[in-house]
C-alpha cells in the first residue's frame, strides 16, 4: 500500500509517499523510509490551494510493459513516475 503524507510541523524530509506492507491484508507495517520524498532543496514548506509545494501525493501503481510503475503527482510539478525494482 502506497500513501502520501504531509507534515507541516515536522522535518521536510518526512513529507512524501510511504509504503505499508501486509502479509494478511488486514495488519500493515509502515516502512519508516520514504519511497518518494519532498525535495529538501525547496526550502520552507508552503501550503498552497493545491497542497504543500513540492509534496509528492496521490500514488498509484500500474503494470505497464510487464513492469510495475508508481505514478504520483507533485504539487507545482505535475505527474511523475518511477519503476518498481525488486
């Protein structure tokens, strides 16, 4: 399970997309390392009418060409993708 989170009062590196894993589909463990994170070079987080500037959001996994691809939106940047590696 991929999910986005924005912490406006935490260190900027905590903003991003996390992964939660489950062996039974009911109990999940969140990986403390971000799968996709907000670029710390953007400086202070600014909340806009679209969300926090530079924050990765709305993750979605799609199988394309035999590979799993993670698509996500970054506020003020657009839609990006990453290829899943085993």
